[in-house]
C-alpha cells in the first residue's frame, strides 16, 4: 500500500553513517572509523557489576517498579553532587534524567519551537539537531565556523537575519563532528549575544570530561544568570553507552515544560538509574574520566601520526584535545562524495562533512570526520594508509 507519511518524514533522508553501516554489514573486513561510539574497553565493568548486584540485593523491588517521571532521587542526588563538585551553582537549577543527552534535542525543539521557527547551530554539527528541527517543522540555520569553532560575528548576523530564532545548539567541548573546543572568551561572547537577542542555548556536553590533559573550559551553563541555558550531559561516553543515561540541568521554572515535552519516550529505566547511583556513590567518577581521557589520547596520537605519515600535505587535521573525533580538511578541489564512495568500497569507513552540514546541498564542506575510539592502532594504521593512498592518487 502507499503510506500517507507525515510531511516531516517525507523530507527525511538516510544519514551518511547509515550508508556506511549497510555496506559494512556485508563486509566483515571493513575498517570502520565512522561511528561515534566509546570503546567498551573503557567501561568500568567490574564496578558496574558490583553496583548492579548491590542494587538488586538491597533495592530490587523498587528497581523493578515504575519510577518518577523526572528520574530516581538517588541518581539525581549523585549527579547533583558530581556537578556541584565541578563548580555548578544548583541553587535555582533542577535535574531531569534522560536516555542520553541526544534525546534532549527533541525535548528542546518540542518545548520551544513552532513550525517556521529557527534553530541555529554551527555549520557542521551533530545531525541529531537536524532531525529535531525537522520533526517540529523548524528551520535549521548554520553559523559559519573556523578552527576555533563558531564565528561570533556570523552568529550575530544570523540572529539578525532570523528574528524567529528560538535557540542555539552547541557542543562546545571536543565537538561532534569537528573535535573543536570553544575558548572561554568565545563562550562568554556567545552567552552575551543570547542575552542581547533573547534566545535560548542548548549546551550539549557528552565529551568534556574526556580531556587529554585535564584542561576543562567553563561550561556556558555556569555563565547563565537568567535561566536561558539548558545543559545536557551524558554518562554514555564515560560509563556505558548501552545503559543510555543522561540528564538536563535547567532552571527550576523550566523543568516542568521540558518534562512535558518528552512524551512517551521520556520514561527512564529505574534499574539503570539506581545502578548508576550506586556506581557514583562508591567510585571516583572523575578519576575514571581521567583514565578514559588518557586512553583516547593514545588513540588520537596514533591517528594523527598516521595522517602525517600517509596523507598529502594539502590535507590538514584539526588536532583534538579530548573526546573521540578528529576532523581532517581536504582541498576544495577534491570531489568529496566520489572520494567517500571509493573509500567505502576500499573498506574504509569515515564520514564526509556534508553528513553534518546544515545545508549539505549548497555548503557540503571539504572534510572528513574520523572516530578513533574503538579501533586498535593496527586498524587505524591500515585504514589511514588506504585513505592516504587514495587521496594521493587524486591530489598529487
């Protein structure tokens, strides 16, 4: 039969990562550096097993029953202690549990956007924000960026051109896809523009605790004096991606509206929340984050060495200082889509910049995102050698 689909689904298109995944399923020899997932080798398996066992032994009946919509108090309390130790002032703030910070994009769009409203994002941003905008009929507008992230002058220009701007989506630390971290000075300027033109900021922060050197920038939420920043973070990249747990920090008066916007998908797993609460109560999560950051630094160093060894000098990698992504810019003369297709058929999975562009038809970009988190050094080396040889054949 012919399905009478909603308009927002008629305009949807498969992601670039899905194309890679479908090819890789039939090719076990595929060298995949495309999917932005954490390495299972970093998960605190022993500690989580102990936390889960203790949770069921001492709180099993509560764990297997329904929980409150906002999340279990034990988990919220442990997260509150964690962020307060990091310098968050929680006096006028509330915490809402989420199945990962990415889920919050939908909540934010549902809460603030009507059809025809505008969401701003960096020119190349996590594609989940594109989906969130489309599902509410909002328009996603990309803001120009450079090697230091969003360009302040263009942000103000885009806000002036789009008076129906409702919020800015930003992943300011070790960004997906570029790996860029925005400076403290630029964060302050972004917040001041949001105040000046009265729009919200959605600060997506799944990666900032994965610093390679312990340098942590000030979260934009800490600059918030009027409740216009919604801070979303996740334990998925730190403790377990499979447990699907994240949270909002938002003004107390706003929390109820974000909660109402979650719909049926907003109900959280009680056993997961109580397990995480037990884990955080009895373990030093910051010490664990430092170990994970050190682990990814070795992977990033390996990748950058391979790029330097195998790639043409006309290709430039933005050096990450944390997180799990590297962004490699290639000459504009390179046919990005053709090269990407050839890489897939050479069994190398990386994601082209047009897969993250707010306007892929007119501004596809000239870069590839490479995720170094899950593959061992020998696979990274082999994949980058294949990719380098192909780039040399096209650019030399």
